[in-house]
C-alpha cells in the first residue's frame, strides 16, 4: 500500500489516526458477526446505551449561579475539599438550609 493511499484524520491537537480501508472494515465486521459475544450493536441498541448525562456547563435556561470570592479558614476549606467531588454544591445546599432557619 503506498503512503499516498493511506487515509488519515487529524485531531485538533495535531494527532493523526489511520483509517481502515473498506477491505479491513469488511474483515473486522465479518469476524464480529461470526462471534456471538462480539456482535456489533444495532442503531437502536446504541441509542439505548447512549449516555443521557450532559457534561459541561448547564443550558442557559437553567438556574444560574454567581461566582463569588469567599474567605474561609484554611482548615475549613481543606475539610470541605477533602469531602470529595461536589463539595461546592454541598456548601451551597448547606447555606440554603441555613437560610431557611432564618426569620425574614
């Protein structure tokens, strides 16, 4: 196979990946179809297993949160961060609960 006939794709960061030829794709598909434990998923099956979680910033119509600068004691901050992923949301919820106890 000549170097010019090899198809590649390039990622945004510059990495290049070789693409399979149609013959290679046919061999892989035939082998997968012959193995009941490696059968390719149908479009409907892919749709059923597709993640439903949205990663990243929430949509614009979601309740907004404002960035703040808050000075905390170092030991308090370390304990909060040590509680794991989501510590900021837990602090937000704790503050919300505290506000509920305050009289208007």
